[in-house]
C-alpha cells in the first residue's frame, strides 16, 4: 500500500509569514540575550556590537547591489561605515557628518578612477547614488542608535528602542496573521495589512508608554508620541527595504541568521527607529 506524501519538515515549520518560525524565535532569543547582557554589564561595548552589525549589514547590501549591476566600491564604503560609527563615539553628530562627507568624497574619486586614467567610468551617477544610499541608510542612521548609550540613562534609552520596535513587530505580526485581510501596499509588500499596522500601533504605543514611565521615569505622553512615531517610521523603513529587494529581485539581503535572512533584514526597521528614538528623547526628556 503506497503511503500518501507528507509535507516536508521545513514547510511544516514555516509560518503564515513565510519564515521558519522555530529558527526565527531561537535566533531572536539569542540576539536579545546578547543585547541585554551587553547593555546591563558592559554598556560601552554596545558600540562594538553596533559597529560589527553595521559593517556586516553594509557588506550584505553592497554585495546585493553589485550582483544587481551597481558597481559600488567595496573598500571605501566598508571603511567609511566603520569610520562613521567610530567618529560618533568621540565627536558625536559632528563626527558623523565629517566622516560621511569624507567617505562620499573618497567614493566619488574611487569610482571616477575605477576604470583607470584612460577610460571614463560607466554608470557613474547610478553607482554613486547607490553608494551614498548605503552610507545614509546604514551607518548614519545606526550611529544614532550607538550614540544613545553615551547619554544619560543610555542603556535604558537603547532598551526603549529595542522594546518598542519589538512591540511593533510582535503586534503587527500577531494582528496580521490573525486578522489581516486588507493589504496596505500590496505592490510593495503584499503581506503587510492595515490590521497589522493597527496591531503595531497599539502594542508600540503601550510599549513606548511603559518604557518611558518605568525605564526613563518620565511622562507617559512622551512614550505615546514615541511609540506612534516609531511604529510609522519602522513600518516605512521596512517598506523601503522591501522595495529595494523587489528592484534587485531578491527575497533577503543575506542568509546569516536562520529564519530571518541577513543582518540587514533585521535592521530594516531598527535603523530609522534609532534616529526617531534619539531625536524624540533628546528633544523631550
């Protein structure tokens, strides 16, 4: 008697969102444990964690861009990425600006002369635009997330960033899986729904209020503003990466993290959120 075919183990483990859920949960738990340990016991090492993550994420994006036909220069972008993060440690936002401008200038000259002195570069403007995008999107935004640890109650500020982004992700995932019926922007990200956004906003605002009240000992309405703005910004950041991947015809930026893709696939919503948390808390606390 012939047995009926059964679903393979990887397919059985995949969630409605298309990921290997057990692997994703395990990786997320390990990353969370690392972040908690660093922020509690060695907060200044947070800069090293951010620096390594950002360099790897930049490499993932550079590799995908080059596979997609963009001749973005590897060496100046990776060195510049590290320099932008390191400069924020010593000189804050002024250091970030100086390192960014210096990296852009080096990248311009590097790409200009990449064909040698006797040949004009091909697709110079698209390649330069893609290079500047990498710098602004990854190390510049990440520098705000790193710099928060040096402010008053720095670890608590970084915890606030991580917790509110996690609340946004969990709320959006749960509401989207359980109630998602109305796609938000199907041409860019078919799985995102308005119901998922409502879930993100609800849990994100709750998380923001709790973090500001209990971690930062401040007024609840600051947390409400932070949660709402962060959720909108995180969602838009995720959509931006989705469109970039759609243009490049890829599913993930990398494959380093089982169930998640690459490092950049985990930073898509964190990067703009880092700037929002830094800006809102710096202005209102």
